[in-house]
């Protein structure tokens, strides 16, 4: 396997970099760099910009509005967006629901919902986790009882990211108690403006409103909003989670974070010399960089295999699932390790927390260097990434079962 970019791929990398330089609002990129809170308008604006260029859905088939890019081109695009501090596109409709609809949805569902995802008519959120059913998702209890041409939903979803902005939610619901728990789950799309849907905020430690509880009380959902077959939702959920876990790995974000760490270590001094010259700290940075390079090569290897035709289309879906779990474990651990090293490098400057510094339009003073402001928030917020999408402990169980037969 040749890991170097071909001349065509390097030309594509330059094209993406140049386009980002001319089309990404510097003020928006600065908000991302400073860790400031993005507004709904910020996220919707970047969504429209990418869609206008035809680059919003690089992983979709071209017939549905995708780019037709190779896996390597998609990887290049993601890395360049991270380097430019472009906002992360809200993934729920684009990168999670859409692949499920393309593979398992009806033609009517594809025709209705995919264009609305692209043009931003719908903001989707994910209704998977429940109190008592997070990593053990098969134990979910939210009920959907069919009455004529509708399902009646009752139950609760939690940790619903950006649900306060969403008008649509895709949910895993229990439609049967027969057999194994996984066999009674269905996949439904729900209009959040339907009577009986209530969104309640969950405030995080830093006071931000990112996640929510969503309650369903006798919510009527048309049967045509069922994706695939009734009681087959677990199959669709596993397919979706493969996309989510690879996304959570965040190799591109870790590469940018590593460069930020190196800059911090060069600027901060201990005992009269830059911290980067301290042998112990330099060794810690080197270990993180080695791990990240290994993960990046593994990611490229997976993409190279995909370009050769391996993966789900060749009947080797188990391998793809295992690889996404591996990337999720290593990618999240590396991001957390780099976050921890940033805090160590900043010392006392990493301790203060100024909530106002993360609000849109804040241009006031910060405690310590400019780059210190988001470090503590990033550290604590990224503790979650080894938990959601299926905790890393669950991923190890998946790897054991699929590779070792345990």
C-alpha cells in the first residue's frame, strides 16, 4: 500500500485548501479556533456554503447529491477543513440518517428527505440513548404501538445533542417484546412539532446548553416514517453507528490539536527554557504524536481498502465494523491524551474558566495567553467522546466477538 498522495490527490488538496481560504469567513474560523460557542446561524450558514459548492455530502453517492469523491479525497477534505478551523458540519441528518436511508429507506423516503437534508430544510437530531439505556442500547424502553396507519410513541430520550434546534428526530423505539431485546426494535423518523413532544435542556458543567431530554407522550407518527421493516431497527442502528464511530475518532481534529500543543510547549517556559525542551514533557508529546501517526496510517489503510472494493459491498461488513470500533477507541484516547498535555503545559493558565469568553462576539481580555482560553473547556467536554457512540469498553467487546469469536 502506497500512503503517499498521488499528483492528482495533491492537486485536489490544493484545490480544497484554496477554496477554504477564499470561502470560509475568517471571523467564523476564529470562533472555532478560540473555542467560542457557535450559533445556530453559524452552523446553518456553513452548511449552505458547502452545499452551494456541492461539497456538503462527500460520502453520499453522486446520484443523491454526493461528490463522487474517492475515500482518499474525502479524507483529504476532512483534514483540510480541520486545518482551516472550519465548523464541524452537524452530522445527524447528513452523516448518520442519510446513509441509513440510502441503504435501507424506500424510494419515497429518499426522494422526500435527502434533498431536505442537503438544503437545510430539516435539522435532524438523534434519539438513541435513554435513562438506563446508553451503551446498553438494546435495553431501550420507549414504546411505539401501532394503531391503524400511525404509531403511538411514549417514552424518553436523553443526551439529545442540539435537539433544541431540531425539527426532526430519528428514534430507536420498541415495537415488540418477543425474543431477544435487539429483535423488537424499530427505526422511526419523527416530526418534533407533533403534539406530545417536549424538549427540556440539560446544562453541562460549563453552563452550556448542548444536550437535552426529549419526552414523548402519545405522539402520533405516520407508519410511512418507519425506515425499513418493523423490528429490524437494530440492524439499521448498527450500520449507522459504524459511520458515527469513525466520525468520533476525529483524526483530523487530533492533528490540529497536536500542532496547537507543540506551539503551547514552545511558548511556555519551565526553569528558564521552553517546555518543549524538557525531556520528560517532550517524550510525552512524542508518544502522543507516534500514536496519532499510527492511527492516521490505520485510517488511510482502511480508506485504501475501501478504494480497492473491500468492505460492506464485498460482503465483509464485519471487518468494517471492527475497524470503525478500533479507530473509535484509539482516536478518542489520543484526543483526550493531547487535551491533557495541553492542560499540563499551560499549568495555572488552564485552570480559570470564563464562561463569557465562549459567547459569540466576546472580544474582552482572557486570563493568560489567547490560546489558553478554550483548553480547559475542550478537556472536560472531550471526556465524553470515549463514552458516546458506544463506550470504548463496549467497542472492545465488539472487537472480541467479531475477531476472536468470544
